């Protein structure tokens, strides 16, 4: 084989190898927003098509950062769920599909390493925050649909159903607080990001449902406050407890 042919063959092999590498994982990054079908494909790819020793997309890797940013971008569901031109039933259906995909997303970055640390803590928490924001929209849309389609929106049956849904939402938020049981799995940066989740989303929860029963959340927060050794998390829990107490005092006055 001549030297020129050998060089051309080598170049061809390299080109084919690079093509295969690029095509191994496909993500629709060209799209402005990912819909529920995009999430279905992307979540499937991230959950099952990565080798055990293959590094998942991370914020710290400039090449894969756009994947994580798009995956955890809440505008993907806000663009639909906040659209006033769309029907309530349709938005409920979309919200439910996103919620199911988020449940699948929760597994992507949840593994811990041999030191019981989260190697993907920033991505893990970003997925969690995506879910906390989504659930605020998902449960409200569901309750709005129940009320809108009820013969008597003020009936006890409708009121009980709505209150039951809000209780479920609060219990789902409690699962996030439960992560404090294993706060040592986070670095200091991770603990700070976790605390930001409490400050942001739990405040929105209380604002959206000011008259709901937060006694279980308060009790859990008080227990975690005693258990946590993170100043950031302790500060956020103290703020949350004060917010709940303020709500309780305001409701008792009214």
C-alpha cells in the first residue's frame, strides 16, 4: 500500500470514528423549547444509553452544559402552562406528561459514589428544582380544572378534593426536606444550592396556598434544623419556619 493511500485510509478511519462518537448521544439542542415528547426521548437516553463508566452531561463540562441547561430549563413547561390562549384541559394534560417525565428524570443524577457523595450534585439539585417548580403549576392547574368543571365549586366534595391535592403537593415537598438526612452527601456548594431551593420554592408554595395546613412541614423543618450542620441549610429552615408561623398567626387573626 502506498504512503498516500495509507494516509487517506487513516484519515477516513478517523473521520468515521469521530462521526460515530458524535452520533452516540443525540439531543435536540436546536429546538428553542423541549416538549413532552422531547423529554421522553432525552430522559430515556440519559437513563439507559450511557455506559456505567461514561460521564453524564454536566454543568462543568462546556460541551455538555447545554444539555443539562436545556433539560432543567423550566421555560420548557412554562411556555405552555402559562399560555393564556390554551385551554385548561389541554394544559392539564401537558402538565401531567411533564410530571411523569420529571419522575423519570429524578433517577438520572441520583446515584452516589463510593464515598456516599453525589458526583452530580448540581445536576441532581437542578432536576429537583425543575420538579418543585413544575409541581406548583401542575397541582394548581389540576385544582382549577376540578373547580371549573364542578356543578357546585363550593361543595364539600370539591373542597375536599382540592385540599387533598394540596396536601399531596406539600408531602411531595417534604421529600425534598428529607434529603437533609443525608446532607453529608453534598459538598458545601451543594448544600448552598439545596438551601436556595428551600428559599425559592417553599416560599412560592406558602404564597400560593397561604391557608393550607403546614404543621407537618413545620415539624419536619424543626427536626431537620436540629439535625443539620450546614449554616446555609439551617438559615433557610429557620426562615421557612418563621414564614409558616407568620401564616398561622395571620390566619388566626382573620
